[in-house]
C-alpha cells in the first residue's frame, strides 16, 4: 500500500511540474500562427488567458486573437461573425486589463470595427465616446473624433464634406 501511495504522490508531482507556462503557451500559439494553424493558435492563446489570467501576457493573447478575427484568418467563418468576435476580444482587453498599454488601442479598435465593418453605429458611437472620455490625449483621439464625425458616410460624402469645410 505504501508503494502505491508513493507512486501516486510521484505522479501528482510530475503532473504539477509539467504545467505549461504562460510564455510557452504564447510561443506555441505564435508558432501555430506562423504555420497557419489558426485553430490551434487560438486554443493556445485561450489556454494562456484561462490558465494565467493575471499574466502580463494575457492581454497580449487577447489582442492576438482579436487580430486573427479582424484579419478573417479563421476559415469557414462569415465576415460579420469574424468581425464581431474581433471587436469582442478587443473590448475584453479594455474591460479586463484597463491598465495595460494595449487597452486604449483595443477600445478604439472595438469601436472602429463596430462602425466600419459591422455598421453598428450606436454601439460604435458609445465605444468611441468612451475612448475619448478615457483617453482624450491619446494619439488615436483625433482618429476617434474623425470616426464619430464621419460615421455612416460614404467616402464620397466625406470628401464633399472635407471640400466644403476648406472653402
């Protein structure tokens, strides 16, 4: 009986020691991205986020997943669904990691995708106004204001508006 107990403890010890680190998950995910194995990359990024939610790498993993969806790299996923996932993951960076350096850009990108790719203008307006409220001096503040000023307009309408204000 003592022999089995020792064997059991040794097994638990080995399992505990073999846990993948946050950096290993990130490296693994980036390797999968380079190999164009996007489903496995997403799984590795999500494992990092789930196993190490307090890691400085967790918001980076969220940004990577959002970028994958924004660039529509997941096969058999409709554009709207992909963009919706992208803006959702970007928003998670802002909500879960508000002090992370990627939080402002992620909040902006969430609003940008809502406006330009999903044409959900009310939600986009809320996100972009929140961005301007939280980060008024951020380098993307000018772009956020331009997005709000020109939301829903065609490129031709924006040009006409620009030409009219120049005169």
